[in-house]
């Protein structure tokens, strides 16, 4: 039995649009600071590439643990989590732009962009955990363990890609 979301998917469209646009805007801030265009493409590529590559692993791992949501529940939860990520990152864009563009050091821009991405990603992960937990009346201890392992791995992959890219841009 599917548990209804707090908001139906069509009402998430503006938030999903923010999820698509906010990484581009954050990349624009980095691009403006360093005078290169690649961050406008690479920030969303890293963000959505990592989610796209690792999210099937979450579903497979929960299925292997015997405590998997249905595919439609997983898709809904991911959609809501991406929407939450987009809203959070959009809210951080203006402060990040102000702090980045008013700083004296280029490295400050990288730190600020990193903090904004990490903060929005953590909020998105919390929302994903809430959505996946809300869909089950009972839950084994395996699901939180699988989710935690997936979240750590996903954040680690994203951080490694981001740090490598940021070092290249800042040098």
C-alpha cells in the first residue's frame, strides 16, 4: 500500500525546477569568480551524475536486505528529496553569491560553494530518509544501515569529484 506524499508530484515541479537551476547558478558564481565557464556545467553534472549513478544502488541494496520499498515509492521519495535539495540550495544562492563575490580570496568562493552544496545535500538526504521511513509501518534495522552506508558512499563520491574539480578551477 502506497503512503501518500505530503505533496503530490505535480506540485513539486517548481521545486524540481529549482533543483535543476540552483546548481547552475552556484556554478555561475564560481565561474564568475574564476573567469572560466566550466563550473556552470560541472556543478550540475557532479550533483545529478552522482545521484543518477548511486540511486539504483540504494534500491538494489534495500531489496537485497529484504526491506525494499516499491519502485514507485523509491521514485517518489527521490523526487521529493531532489525537490528539497533544490529549495535548500536556491535559498543559499544569494548569500553564497554575496559572500563569494565580496571576498578577497578565490579559495573563499570554493569553500562557500562547497558548504552550500553540502548543506543542501544533507537536507535532501534527511528528506529522503524521512520519505522512505514514512512509507513503512514497520522497519527492520537493516534499512537505516543500508541507507547510512549508501549516503556516506554517495557523499564521498560527490565530495571527491567536487574537490578534484574545485582544485582544477582554483589553480
